[in-house]
C-alpha cells in the first residue's frame, strides 16, 4: 500500500480521517506527541450531544509500542472521549454503578471512571489491518466513530445526572434508553 505524503501509516490514516471530518463540517484539531501521550491524536469536536446538548471531543490515536504488530501491518486504534471532568465528590459510588449497568448494554467499547482525577470517559479500541486498504480502513473508522457517538448520545445525560449528583444511578438508569 502506498502511504499518503510519505507519512507513517498511522499518521496518514489520521490525516485522511481529519480531512473527512472537516469536509463534514466538524471542528478538528491535532495533538502532537508528548511525554504523557507519545502519539499523534486527531481530536474531533461534536456539539449538541444528548438531551442536554453537551459537547464532547473524540480523540483518535494509534497506540504506540506495538512495533512488532506494526511490522506486520497491524495497528491498534483507540477512540477516547472524556464525558466530564467535574463529578460531584459524593457521586463516585453511584457513578460506578451506572457505568457498570450501561456497559452491559453496549455492543462496542466501555465507559469508565478515573477515581483519582474524576474523569468519566468512553474508550474503544479496534484492530486495523493495513492490508485492508486505505479506503476500507477510513470507512471502518468512520462507521465505528458513528456507532460510538450514537452510544454517547444515548447515555451521556444519565451519566452526567449521576456525576453531578442530580440523580442516583437507579433513577438515572430508569430514564436511560436501551440499545
């Protein structure tokens, strides 16, 4: 497969995704590698998500330190979305309950919660095989991103209600749609 503009495969795929999302009218940005995150990340902003019309940023990155797999044309793409960084301190136990309940309904990915930082997130990893060809890979990434965004749309309000201490997990779960 010919790589776009001489970039490594992973960077070329992210650049092609960025072009696709920008053509769709979405706001994108780029995160360069750092000590904490040693990889390029494509950031795509989505507004008016859920009933509250929240904004979320989807981060797409190919995970590093998989050189042996990459030498075989196999890569691991991670999608990471921060749902909120501001949880009501007393809501942590309830938040874990609602996240566990929702995760049993999801066809892909999972919600999680970093108790030390208070970040509630959604994460999904997919294996990308270079031999599939650029067009098929971009289509797959875009389809998976759409499914992930749909799942965020369905459950973001219930998660935020619990994270902000507005509702306990059981009550928020009652108002959450099922897939």
